[in-house]
C-alpha cells in the first residue's frame, strides 16, 4: 500500500484504500469505526448504533516489525 500527504498537509492517506459501508461490518470484533462527524476510532460494532457510518479492518503487523 502506498500513501501520500493530503493537500492541506495534515494527514497521510492511502489513495487506494477506502472506508467500507457500515452494513458490511462484522459484529463483535475489533475494527476501525468512522462516526457521523468524521472522526474515527477503534471499537467493536454491534449493529445497534446508527452513529457509525463506515468501518475498516485493522492493519496487520508484518513479521519484520515483530
């Protein structure tokens, strides 16, 4: 995966990686969740809260960093 710095210079972004629709989020496991205000956090989605609008899986740690 590659990344670039956002046009305003405040974030590193992956141009080929997107948030997934919340309806596809697996339940009861740790994921990244995107709130309706645009702020992301790690959490567990249970499908009962309409605050979350999208999700992303957690990145893996490569063996070279372990």
